[in-house]
């Protein structure tokens, strides 16, 4: 047992040294992923840069860039399945990375937010909302004129067929 511990320690120490000496060290194998996790290495998926993602084996630069672009657009990943869906792969394909992936939640907006009433705002006012394209602002107003006030954001989503991630972005700025 002691010999096994010494062998394991010998395997872990070089990696610990590389991780501490080179902040951009790229893990070369899934075995190193497991070792790095035991050493306390974690990648915060909601704050990771392209270089951070590229530290993991099996991810291409295009995949890393796509994940970062989604994060910059306000998408938060809550679990391994979210990352897999964003990459268009099966979650089983990423399962070996799970030991080092950290899914932290960040509230992008804190404090009282200025918000617009879906049922009173003009198209021009709605265009000022981050993530609100002009065509959508116009559609919000037209649908409201045609079918009456929105009951809530779920009603807005249903009536206009909006993607959940768009509603997630807009919900910080709009109220019924």
C-alpha cells in the first residue's frame, strides 16, 4: 500500500509542479484531468476564456471559441449537459472532463434594475434593451396591439415563439 501511495504521489507531483509553474499548461490526457481534479484544479465554465478551454484535452479551438461567445452573450452553463448541447455533442463525450469542470452561477445584474413595461413601452424604448433586436421590439408592440397586454414573460415567449435563452437575457430588463 505504501509503495502504491509513493507511486501515485510521484505521478501527481510532476503535474502539480507543471500546473503551478505554468498557468497555461494544457492537460494532455484524461488521466491528467483526473489527477488535476485531485490537486484542486478546476475550470469555471461560466468565466473560462478560449485559452482556459484549450487546456482541456479533446476540445478544438472552434469549440472553445463557441463556448466563450455564448458566455459573452449571457448564456450560463449549469451542468455538463448544457456544455454538450452548446457543442452539439453527446454529454457522454465530455464526461471525462467533468472532474475539473466547475459550474458556478453568476448574477449578471445586481441591485434594482431599470425595467420597461412590456405593455407600455414603445418599439423605440424596447430597442434600448440589451439583446433586443429592432425587429423583435416591433413584433412585441404589434402583438400587444393585436391580442392585448402580455400576462407575463412566459406569455411573451409563447406568443412570439422566443428561444428560452433570449427570454433569459430580456427578463432582467422587462416586466409585464
